[in-house]
């Protein structure tokens, strides 16, 4: 199985290519950036501007951005609806990979040529170059694919932590998730398959359902079903081939989340990391009383802040990078 851990979206590739090709080493003290001075729809408030980079400090580094993706949280931040908002004017983008071009006199952990990604959200990655605090960056191997490196910090990290931190999953166990074709969902499929964990992957019905199902199966999905199938009696047949899930991962909310709960084992967990339906999560009383399910939430930004200087973040990067290299 090839572990790609890359959000497959046209916008992701376009942004990555733009940042990679528009940088000139001779213009190292300038940067082109997608900037917004007000909150609103990205198409209305984002502007491409040339910025003069600040002077290097003893604890700062000059980096060249290699690639940066577009995530829903990036757009929410520009719209002003995200949980954290940088001071305006702000450069868009919460993750991406950069190469260190110059280091301050007191910087010990980084060196010229290192590849780095942000430790936290709000750093502003939709630019060609930046002067940043060395402490706000973490290194990663330079021999993994650049587009995978650029997307390592949000979706795969969310998937990895949710599969690791809420239930003790063993080979042969099952996880169920909605939004299975999202960036997080595709990462969940691949990481679960690498660990020998079966996955039930719920997607919305669509004209190209067969092609989507084949693509997710190629990533390692055990089962791919629609939201409608999730509500039908034939789910009983599915559970003849795999145990009921110990873990549900909810990126949608609303009725979809409630249906995930119906299929969990007793004593298991549902973790909510997104709400694409913009509807509340409703938990039946019977699920709490008779199945003792645990309802949890996960926000990767908070996890990174809680583990900013610990070994967990670096350990995650090591493990995922190793998996990428083994399957390249």
C-alpha cells in the first residue's frame, strides 16, 4: 500500500505550484503574499501583494516557502469564523513546508537547508518567503515528497492523533468515519490500513460514487458506503464480515453523526473534529445509558499547543515520514 497523505484537490496543487515557482532567490528580502486586510469571503478580500521582509533577529530564520495547501480552516480564518484569528492585516495559510535560507546568531536547532513546518496555526504560509521565529518551526526529513511535507501538519496529524489517543485499537479492530473522502478521511484510511485496522468509510451519494469507492479502496479502505446505506438494515450484513467499531470519527455533525453512534460497540468513543453540515451533534440518551459511549472532541491546533515543546509532535513527524519513505 502506498501511503500518500496528500489532500487531493485542484486548489492544493495550484497553490503548491504557485509558491514553488514564483520565488526568486535574488529577491530574498522581498516576498509575494496572499494578504487580507478585512474578514470576508476569500475571493473578495484576498489580494496578492509584495511585502518587504523584516530584519533578521538573533532568534529568527529566513525561510523560502516550497508549498502550501488550502484547508477549510484557512478559509474560515479569512472569513473570521475560526476559533483563532491573527491580527489584521494577515497572510493566509496555516500550514506548508519551507526551506531555511538563513539563521540568526542564537539559533541552534535549525540550520540552512533544513525543511520546516509551522508548530502552530496562524503563521501565514501563503507567501514566497518569511522571517519567522525559529521556535515556531519544527524540522522534518527533506527526502519525503514536497506536497506530502506541505500537508503533514493538519489533516494527517488529526487522523494520526484520533486513531492513537482515544481508544486502544489493535489489528482487526474497526473504525467508522464520515467525510471519508476529505483530507482527514483519506489519511485515516491509510494510517488505519497500515496498522491493520479495518475502516468503514461513509461518503455522500454522487454520480461518480463507483470511482470514488475504487479510489478510497485503493488507499486501503475496507468498506465504502453512502450516508443512505448507513441507515439501512443491510448494515447488519456488513458487520458479519467485521466487528462493530470501537471508534467513530465525525467530521460532519447532524444526522450523520447520530447514525455513526448507532453502530458503535458498547463503551466506545465518537470523536468530533469538524462540522461540515453546520448542524449540532445529537446524542440519543440510549447511546449514553445502554452503550456508555464517550463523546469527545479534537482540535489539532490545541493539541499542537499542548505539545509544542514535547516529544509527541516530533515523534509523529518521524513516524509519518518513515511510513511515507517506506511506501514511496
